[in-house]
């Protein structure tokens, strides 16, 4: 298993690989940047057993049962850990601190929590993670490295570059693109024309924007709008817009968020003029 990016953090993991128990670790950042992959990579480096514990609808009484069933030094993975009920998070305080539950010993474990919304975690809960690491969007060069790592067919260089530029800096997205593009290839060679075909069928432009991104930009064409108005015009929930659409548009410099709402930048206005639908 090979991981691209986050080199300094990977170095830290290697230097801690013989430390028992491995420190409780919180991985946070936007969707698709490899939190789960890094978490599983940690357990591989440590050569320790791993168990994933679901967070949705998890009840406090189940925590004790789950912990008692662990092998010593198990790496316990909890994805979207911000969805835990506060009472359940609080039930983890004692086991994380002293590997006891209401004074009774439980097997030593290392909790690795993953979240896209760390601000929703209770402060005392966050403080119990000895390591907190933010995973951010990847550079284009890193995304190109991932394409070269996961591809199973022959790709031309320009096809790799174009596909990487579509990926919004997210490893998960580019892996999906590679799978689909290779699936639609006929002769086993992935060239730029096939990538263009893929974009046409997916409704993607050269920047990786899709129809909902363009619809969002059109909403702002005539002036500044608040998120509630944009949500109403698009028929999309505010949270979905804020998490899935806006971050990439902000990063591209097409939109800015101000106290009175969102507005197009000069670059955003130019994009709208050049890409009329």
C-alpha cells in the first residue's frame, strides 16, 4: 500500500510505529482527501489489528461492549466522528484517558477519528486526541502521482494531466475518474480524446465544474446573494452547497464570501461570459 502526499505526517507515524499505545489521532479536512486511507495506512505501518466502529446511532452502553471485545492495542477507526451524540463522546473520555470504563479495565486501544466538521466536536473530546492533523486538498502534481499509481492501462501524459485537473484536488474523486475512464476505453489506451469524451458525458468542463457548479454561478450573475437565497434558487440544501459546491469555487477564485453574501469575482464573471449554456 502506497500513500501519496502528507509526507511529514507519514514520517511522524513511522517514528511512532513502535510506541504503544499509538496516540489517539484526529484526522480532519474536506471530503475525499484520504482521511480513511491514511487511517488504514497508520494501522498497516503499526502492524496492529484494526476495527471500524460505526458512529451513526451509536449508544453509550455499546461503547463498553465494543471496547471489551477489542484485542490489545487495536486501532479503532471512527469515521464522521462528529455525528456521535455528545453523551457517547463523553462516554469515551475515561477509556481514552486511562483505558478503564467506570473504573473497570478495558483493552488498550488507539482511537483514530475522522471528520469533515471538527467544529462540531466537544472541546474536551478534541483535547483527548494527542495528535490532530488536517488533511487538505492535493496539488495537481500529487493528483497526477495518484493517477499513475492506480491506473491499470496505458495513459498518455496529456490524458493524465487533464484528468488530474478535473479532480478538484481530491484523491477519492480522481480514483473514481480513472476507474470510469478506463472502463469506457476500447483499445486499452487512454488518450486526451477519451478524457474529453468522458467530460462531455459527465457534463464536466476543463476546470472540472459540473452543471450544479455552473447553476450556482448563474445565480450570482446579477449580484450578491445569501446562502438561503442560493439554496432556494438551486433547490439544494444549504449544507450541501457549502460542503460540495462552494469550496472549489472559492479556491478557483470565481466566488468570494462576504458578510452580506456571496458574489462573483471578475474571474467568475469572465467564466460566465465564456461559458454560456
